[in-house]
């Protein structure tokens, strides 16, 4: 995912691998993560280029069993036409296509939120979005 700036909480050190159409962000905690603890991996993404390919969502693989995970996305300014939850998809399948069961609606603060439980197996979960209407989806979000 391309971004012009990212902010990471002081308890983690970010690392990014850059690709032709984006980047992969990795979190490296200052201390080993412990079971039964909560961690805040909050950061900001700014789409300065206003290119729909620049920002399509945020999802991550859960390799270690994770009891609960919450993803939130706040859209400042222009808003995507469709936002949906990515739920336990493989790397090849992510972010998937929106369906009536996975569509998320923005609240009055332009925030989308989704919660997950019992994530594991290296499958991806999170939030994805389209900035333009996609006819193959059959509807607008």
C-alpha cells in the first residue's frame, strides 16, 4: 500500500517493503509480544496522490492465534464508494469482493469499524475499499 506518511505508536518500529504498486508495512515491537496482552498498532495513511490504486484498504495476516482484533478506518475528505470487511482470506484472495454481508457503512464521523475473533492460520482480515463504482460488484455501497 502506498502512502505519503505513516505514524506508528512509539512501542513499535515500522518496516516497509516497497513494490511496484504499493508497499507492505510490518510492525517490529520493541519487546516480544506476549500472549493475553492487547497491542495498539494504530497508524495513519494519507493518499496524497488521489489515485484509486494508491489506497485500497488495510488488512493483515494473523499467523499466531489472535482472540480479538478490531479494525477502524476514518476517511477524511473524499470517501470511497464501497467499504467492506476482509474476513479470513488467503494472500491471493485478499481483499476479495464486497457482498451484501460484508459491506460496512460509515458513521457520522466517516468511520468504518469491524471486529473479528479467533483469527489464525496466516489468513488475512481487515478493511478494504473502492474509490470508484465497479460494475462487476453489481451495486454501489
